[in-house]
């Protein structure tokens, strides 16, 4: 979902929340009133997941390695935040706000642990941050988090990594391996097209259907499992509290790290959104294949995603104000 058009649409206030909320409510209505809804919609979930993950991989750009070499401080801040500080924070926060070894807590953990590899780039562009470095980080973030997925599950459940891989291996192979193969074949086919301008235009538009395919997956999941996805008020409050505290603490940490490393505005914007945005679409897809029989787990991921977009919108407003103030200050300095 790294095309130029999709992130800008996803960065519009309320778009994602309305789209995914509507999909969730429509799924619940279908579960209540459509005869045989679990069987009917359960059969199409896997196909929607394959389509979604294929589109995500098809649109990833493997360019810009030079940007990584030229920004060691920012790269260290992003990697340290996403794969060291945030995991410690996530395990600590969920232990307090969602106590017990429940599937609900695992769902919140899965939502919090994995950095975004798609629409966060749109928010960086909107705030005029370092989008080139953000794009270069995408394949690295993606590979690391897929490799870490079984490890985090093993740490949470207490099962050995080997036994976790036995369970998750088929889901990862099916939910990641097949889409990667399809995306690779399509990419290879595009390189053989005579008019490379049209081929690049097609690939640039590959991410545009992603929000709608994701909404279709949410609809199918809720239609298939129906009322099992409805969280009790206490569970809803626990997820809300965990995600709210996560966003609050990460914002404070981002400010401290940015000031400590003296990051310029562009790299500050990059760190803000890569540490704040979570990879809910891909994790929801993989988790639905691995833990489809655990509705509360999947509901926690969807709820976290719904709460995320208002937060990212608020961050966009704050960063734009900061940039405007810096711009006005520089103009005053020039006049003086």
C-alpha cells in the first residue's frame, strides 16, 4: 500500500475509521440475518487474505538503500524504537491493562508489536517528512517483523519456538509464501512488457484497492463469526486503555529521542509515523489464518486499527503546526 494515491486517501481524517467500521457493522448484520453466514463467508476469507497480501507485496519498492547509509542516526532511532523499545513497552503495557494469558491480550500484543509497512508513508508525505528514507525502510521492516512473528508468539505463550513454528509454519507459508510468489511472478511479467511506462503505472496503482480489500476481509471475518466478535464492555475498555497508553507513551518517547539525537524535521516526521503506525492489515491477515478460531484475538486487532487512524490524524495536525512555526521563524530570521 505504498502507492502515491492510497496513502494520501488513508491520511484523510475519518476515511479509514468510517470504511472499516462500516465493514465491521455490515458483517455483524450479515451474521445475524443471512442464513448460513458462517459457512458462506468463512469459505471466502482465505481468498480475500491471499488477494490482500498479494497487493501489499506487489506495491513494495525495493529501492533507496543509499538513503539508509546516509542516515545512520535516524536508522538507529527507527530500528531501536520499533524492535527494542516498543516490544518492551508492549509486553509491559498489556500485562498491566489486559491481565492474564488471554487471547485478547495476544491480539493487542500482535497489534502493537509490528510497525506499519504501508500507509504510514502517506502521513509522512502529507507532513512533508523524509518519505524517501521511509520507503527504503519498508522491505527491511517487513522482513524483520515476519521473522519475529513466531518468536513473539513463542514468548507470549511460553511454548518452544519449534512447536510454534509447527503450528504457524503452514499459515505463514500459505499467507505469505503464496502471495509473495504471485507478486514476484507479476513483477517479472511487468518487466517483460514493452511499454515500461504503462507497466510502472499499473504497479503504482496496485495499492489503490487495498483499503477496500481490507474492508472486505473485515466484513467476511465478522460475517463468518458473528456475535463471537462482540467484546464485553470490560474487554473493550482493556483494549482501548492499552492502545491509548501505547500511543501516549510512544509520543513522549519519540519527542525525547528526536531531541536527544537532534533530528531535523523530516526525520522527526519519519520517526513519529513509523513508530506510531502499526501493521494491522498484514498481521490481521496472517493471524486470521493462524488463529481463525479465536474471534476475540482478531477483534482486538481490528479495534486497535480503528483507534489508530484518529491518532495518526492528530499527529498529522501537530506536525503540520510545528512545521508552519519553524517556517515562520525562519522567515523572520531572514528578514532580520
